[in-house]
């Protein structure tokens, strides 16, 4: 292909033009930073260091959220325990009031009994009433046991016959 009359420099120039371009090495991770004599790390050179976000703010955010959730759970549990104590105290008070109400109901039943009322009436000097008298206005008669007429109380004396003058 080539003729012998060409100069060697031009041959190389043509070969370089026909050859594919030389590949540049792919970006690789930078080597870990080496510690110097003072023990500090050197800054990582290159664009890879600038693209990576720092971890510390994210870690602090996660820790803050977790601690906030833990404190919220602790506060909620404290409130629930306090409410539980209040509920048990109110239930105990309710039970005591129910017992007191039952005792009062029994006392009312005892005080309403006819035997107790009769005993108290006798203590006050009252006597049992006589049989009642009934007036029949159509027939102009009085019916019933007239035994109560001799009690001496006003209005219990013998009444004149109805219609008589």
C-alpha cells in the first residue's frame, strides 16, 4: 500500500489517523486518604468527594427522630398509667356508693313497714281506729259498726237519723 518514496514521518501520521483514539482510563474510586504524621486525614481530591453527601446530619436526624418517638411513647405510657389509677379509684368509689345506696334502700323499706308505723303510733299514744261508718244518701241510712261512737272524741257522738228533725 505504501510506496517506498514516502518519508517515515508521514507514514506514522497516517497510521495514527487510521488507528482508533486512545482510551482514557475510567473514573475509579480515589484511593483512601493516608494519614500524615500528625494523624489527620487529607481531603479527598477530585469530583467524587464533592458528590457524596456527608453522613453525620442524616445520622443525627435519624437519632433525633428515634429519641423523639421514644420520649413520646414514654409520655403516652405515663398518661395511660395515670388514667388507669384514676379509673380504678373511681370504680372503687362507685362500688362504695352502691353499697351505701343499698343500705339506704333497706333502711327506707324498714321505715315504711306497717309494723314499725303501728309501734311508733302506740308510742305516741295513738289507738287503732274503729270500724268506719258509711252513709247511704239515697236510702238515708248509716251502715257499719257503731261501736266507735263512745270514744269521746268530737264528732263521734250518736247522730240523729237522716231526714229527722
